């Protein structure tokens, strides 16, 4: 059985706004991270129906980008809410898992897009194919904090 760690938490107040780091934040069931662009309907893709209450990306992906392609991507650049380590995101689609005391349902893998290239001024869209993170819904909300354990339900 796997067990991972929450390394960082980020939100943005609207599309293209800089990502803001948090030590802890409230995840609101059926809505998103408190104050985040998708919880308030101000995200780039807010009007497109989809599961994106909370988005995750693996630190291992960021390490591989730098190692294999020389692209550095800090946690405030990749536009995902949570950066995690030791969590097999690609294998969790359709599964429920716990972050701290919250319960998430993995909806689908995130699809990389040229918007990320535009916002970051880095050509990463093609490099992130099948590694762009995971979109989830919040089944049971609560406050999460950097350092929280992530595990299967």
C-alpha cells in the first residue's frame, strides 16, 4: 500500500493570477479550496463543466522535468492546487483517497494545455502529456495542511 505527503498548497484568486502559497486551507465539499478561482467561478475553465474542485501534481513529475528536459517548474508555477510526493496519481482515477482528514474522489487525469505554456512562458504542454496531474472532487471537506499524510481510503 502506498502513502504520500502533501508538500505544498496553492490557490489563485482568478485565471492568470499568481498562485499564492498556504500552510493550510479549508477544502469545501462540492466546491473547492476556500478562495480559489474554481471555488469562486473565476478560473479560466470555470464555465466548462468538469471535476476540478482540487487539482494535484506529483513532485516526482517536476523532478523529471528538470532532470530530463532542463525545465524547472516551481510549485507556484504549475497551476495545480496541491503538490504531493509518493502518491500514484495516474493510478487513482475513480478511487477515493484521504488527504489529512479530507476525502477526495479522483475524477480524471488533468489534460495539459497551451494555456499553461502561455501563463508560465515555458514550453511544457507536450512534456506533461500523461503527467499533468489529477482533477478531484471533494467528498468530505476539512482543513488540510502542508505535511499531511495522503493515503488510500
